[in-house]
């Protein structure tokens, strides 16, 4: 049991799962053993019906698919399709607030307002829009540029990337394109967020692109369209509409579930609906309805990245990261689980059926065989939120008290470190952070992202890595399910400062910040890019010169592949664990772990032990410091 999770709350729930015979991702992973070796190496292909084909990893036949595709082509195509999946999820997410802002600006949607005018003006300024115009006029122009980046047909790089990426990096990307295009044209600057994904699907179709480097370059192009395009648009527009996160104290872990209340979990990624649920759940009308049903009121709780969104902006407590999604239902005290898109295990509605929990899907893109569907219409947002909350209140009366068990564990966490908040803490400029890095009080910064994966003991890699990094004076920032792991483990508190090395400790005390900073949900990895870019521009350096390193130590989604790729393409070395499915091709492995370093400064490295990972990360940071002469 201890090998399944590092989180004591999860272990308590897993005992119940075992005793009662429920099924979670951990049990299903066991039933999948042994998992397909071809799949793990990335050498299987299902791209046409002459196949499916697979390459023999031991050098015997078959060494080619029916069409003649080699391991190099098959692995590179598979990597590309993972990037396409991840980039499309993030970018389609970004499209939603972009359309919503346009509708708000045009007066077509009155359920939402522009909450952060300063942020709107800051974004507009970056895009070269006159900020003295009327607010709705500015918003409309900003939204139109974003939507144009999704759909324009010229060959120019997308505007958001050109407005946000640091100058030296843009120059480098252009040089790399020149260097790669000596024989045949290979481009990496994205023209259009949607198009780069379509391009991947086109070139990975049977019989189109059959060269590993060309395929991977397109993967990089789509990932850059995600990081500096779709994801960044999601972050910026959500800040404009719902407010830029500022520092606040919250609580994290299953202990935030309170059996005396109607407990509603919101899970997924897009905050457009959950923001309204927060607002409506707080209303006297809904709280009264809950009291009339016999509860003390409504307890709204987040899960995964929708949870991160409302945690960062509204201070809503969070029940856990993705492997907690099933465990939260097993507490028997969740009256409704409301989901939007991404990372929602298909098994959830069936598990909810073992309890009184009503599972409510809301997106036309994410439907389930079981549970109920309440379609979320943005122009009827308040009405939809009310309907959902009423369903939860109804379910409360059907609770089976004998099934309720809520672990006590919950930790306090200081969250809300948007770039704006970090700059505020630094007095308005990145200079203080640069100064402490130069002085050596902070050796460098590690950005950790991503998920849980039942192949890795839940949270163990996240927490061990983070603790070890801060003990070595490396500031840790990050997003997604890592951030929830760190919050649950108490690493985002002023108390955690004592775990930091002396240098980092002194900086945290001076700035009154924890040594581990929550920067948001997985689309908010763009915040880390923007911060890195601001430091690079301040120093007139390239991002790859800076003592920065990334890690996705418990990753599982295609989104994580896209994030890792836009990080390396932006100049940041990235650690990955578990193993990505590339080892079936020496060529692809070499491009992604070595050759790309020469071209772009960033590269992937693999390590399965947290302490050895920190050693490697520190080595990279020290190497960069040496090159900078600090
Ligand atoms: Fe096999 Fe080639 Fe078809 Fe892939 S594209 S399934 S390798 S024949
Ligand atoms: S929710 S993508 S498991 S971070 Fe963003 Fe968590 Fe990874 Fe989903």
C-alpha cells in the first residue's frame, strides 16, 4: 500500500478502497500488467490499416512497418501526435476565454464582466494597442488579435508569441530556422495555433513526412504555439475576466471535505463555469436552500486544475490532485462532482454510482455513459450554475451516513503567485531576484509541472524533489498537480522556509514568501515562460543562459509532452519521469536529449530517482552560473 501514495490521506482512502472492493487507477494499473513493451518504446503504429505494425526492439525482423516506416519515423510521428493532443487541449481551452472576452466586449454576454482592467491594459500594451481607448474597445481588439492567432492563414509568426517572447529568443528561433533550412525548409516559428496541430495530423498521416528531424521540428512548432500562444492566451484572458491571482492562504487535501455541508467538487481545467459556481454557491439563496435540506451550507471544493484556477483567484480549498479524484468520491461525503474538460477519468461516474454522489458533466466536448449532463451555456451561466448546485443539494438528502469517512489531513498553503504578484513582492522589477541569484543566495530556479501517475508513488517524486531542491538554495516554482502535491505536503507555507538552505531562507524571509511558489494550473506554465522571459530581457540575455531548469516528475498527459517541448524549445532543460515512449528510436532519443541542446539550448533528460534528479538539476544550474560568470 505504501508504494501507492506518499500522501497519508490517500493511504487511508486506499484502505477503504481495498476493504470495500472499489476500483481506482491503481487497481486498474495492476490489471494492465505487463504493459505493452512496444507501446512503452514508442515503436507501434496504428496510423493506417495496412497495420497495426510494430518494430522489433532487438534488431530482428520486423524492422519496418508494412509501408516501410522505420522505428525513427514511427517514434517521431507518435511523439508529434502526443504534442498535437496536448497542444490542442491547452489551446482549445485558450480559445474559450478569448471568445468570451469578445462577447463581453460586444455586450453579447452580460453574465461575465472584465474584472481586471489593469491586466487588460497590460496585455493590450504588449500587443501595441492604444490603451487610452474605451475599455470594451481595447478588449475587443485584444480578443480579435488572439482569435486571429488561432485562425490566420499567412506565414507570419503568431502575434502573441512575438509580443511576449524575449527578443533574443525570437532571434535564435529565426537563426535555427535558417540553419535547419539549408536543404529543405524546416520552420519552428508557429503561424497559427490551430494550423500547427492540423499540420502534425497531416504530416503524420501515412506517406507524408518520413524524416525524424522534420517531424520533430513540427512538434516543436506546435508546442511553441501552445506555450506562447494557446496556453498563454488562456492564462491572460482568464486573468482579465476573473482577476489576476494574488497571494492568499488556502487549505489543501481531502480534509477540506466537511460532512456537515453540501460538498461540491469542481474538477477539470476551464474556470469559465467554475467561477460562476463559486459566485452562485456563495449566494444567500443557495446557502439557504442547503440549510433547508439540513446541511450547514455549501462547501465548494476544487480538484486538479479547475481547482487550481479557483484556488489561485478565489481562495477555494482544494481536495487534491488527479489521483485524488476517485478517492474523494470514496469519502462518501461528496454530493456532486461537476466536471468540465481534461483529466477526468472515465471511471468516475461509475464510482459515483456506488455512492449518492451525482456526477455532472457540463461540456459538449466531454460526455460520459453514466452520470447526468447539464449543458453549460456561457450566456446562461448563472442559470446553469444554479441548476447544478440544486442537483447537489438534492443529492445531499440521499447520503448513506454509514459510507462516510473523511480523512483529517489538510495543510495550509500560501498560493497566488502570478507573475504580477511576484513582481509586486519584488517591488515592481525582476532586479531583486536577479541580484540574489548573482549573489548566490539563490543558485537558480526550478520549474516543476504536471501530473500524478500511478506508476510513480503518488506525490513522492514531487515532494522529495522539491524539498531537496530548496535545501540546496534552488527556488521552486510550478503549476498543476505538482503544485497541489506541494500544497498538501505543507511546502507552500512560511514554516517550510526552515527546510530551505541558508541563502534561500534569507531571501524568503526578506520577501515574506514561501520557498515553493504556486503559479497556477497546467495552462499557467505560460506564467513561468513569461517570468523567464522577463528575467532574460532584463539581463539582455537568452533564456538558455539563465540558471533555470524544469521537471515533470510524475507526468502522464499529452499536455505534459507539449509543455516539456515548449520549455526545451524556449531554452530550458527539462527532466522527465516516467520514461517517455521514445527509446525505440536512437535517433529520436538523441535529437530530443542531445542535438536539440545545440540548436535551442533546452533538452530533455530522464532520471527515475529524485535525489539523482536534483543532483543533475543542480549541475545544470551551476554550469549556467559558471557560463554567466557568477
Ligand atoms: Fe504500419 Fe506504416 Fe500503416 Fe503505420 S503507417 S500502421 S507503420 S503500414
Ligand atoms: S490536471 S494535466 S494531471 S497537472 Fe492539469 Fe494535473 Fe496533469 Fe491533469
